[in-house]
């Protein structure tokens, strides 16, 4: 059997694979590792549609001469999904009240909903919450989806735009201990929220930059994953100390650990020395 991925023959050695499904499962890991996902399939020149996937997956590979696989970049698939969601939100806003329940039920079965639930679960919850009236409003959901689309389409530009907010966050983390000591509880709470939001965005941008090949040349004493793991540990310690009202530990972590680690991650992914 000849196997082609995006028109190129691949050197794939069969091990224990006996069905199309087993071949696809093996290839999917390799494809995903290169920042792509399988988006199309044809067997012996015939395109496989979604209605026949179940039957095709069970086919014995000995009965096939040519298996052709088409891939799309994860970034392109995500952008396409987000654009559809923006259209869905706009459409939902035009519906009559009695039509909205049916729309939600249909939407939950749609490809964009399935993709979002699998790969952007936090956004999926935002959209469902907006549709059902149990979370953020539709305008907020639309704005968040637009932001995610910008992150996917141009993560470098979005990272550049983040710099002023990052600087403010680092300054507030440095002042966090003093804010607690002087009774500025509201400002301290806002700093924690700001830190969490900026960190989440930084991690999303890191993922996009990495999957799109922008971080391939990163080198240094620490790997990118080490820095991310260290930041994750600091976040957990800081939030735990803050929730336990251990103001001394929370202040020290914010000023001496969190601020520096956040700056370190930004410097690394920005490509600065």
C-alpha cells in the first residue's frame, strides 16, 4: 500500500496496523507533532466524506492500493473555527427567543463546537455560557473570540501589544507586598487577577509561537518547558498563600519570584537577549 501525505509519499513501516483506523492513529501523532492535523482522506482516488468514515476506518489495509491524507496546520484550523464562532454569535443575536434553544442544540453538534471543546475548552465554556445566559454576555464572548483569533493569526504582533500590560503587571507584583501591608486589599486582589490573566495569555501565545515554528531556535541554560513549569509552580504557591492569607509569603513570591519569572518568559519568547 502506498501512503501519501499532502501529495508526498511517506516512508511508513507497518508494525501491527491492520486497518485504516490504526494507520490513521499512528500517522496522526506524527502529523500533530509537526503542528498539523489530518483534515482529509481519500482511498484509491476516492474522497472519504464524514458519513462513510466509520466504514472506511474498519477497512483492511490489504484491500487498499493508495491511501492519501491531507493535512492542515493547527493554526489554520483554529482560525477557521474561530471565524465560524464569530459568525455563530452574530447569527444567535438575530434569532427570536423561541428559536434560540434549537440553535444551541444544533451548535453543540457542529464541527466548530467539537473542535473548540477538544482544543479550546475554556473558550467553549465562554461561548456556551453566553448562549445560555449563564455566563458572560454575547458581546464579551465575541470580544474574547476576536482576541483568540488575533493570537492565532499573528501571535508575534499580539505579543508586542502585550508589553505595556506586562510591564504594569510586573510593577504591581513588585508593589504587592506593600499594598497588603498598607491595607490596599482591593488593589492587591486586582493584581492577582491581572497576573493570572496576563500569564494565561502569555502561555497561549507561547503555544501559538511554538506550534507555528517561531520558537524553533530558542536555546539557553533552561528549556522553554522548564521556565513554563517554574512559572506554573510559582502561580500555584502564590495563589495558595494568598488564599490562606499568608501575606508575607504571598508578598515575597509576588515581588521576588513571579515578577522575574514572567519577565523571563516574555524575554525568551520575544527573542530578546
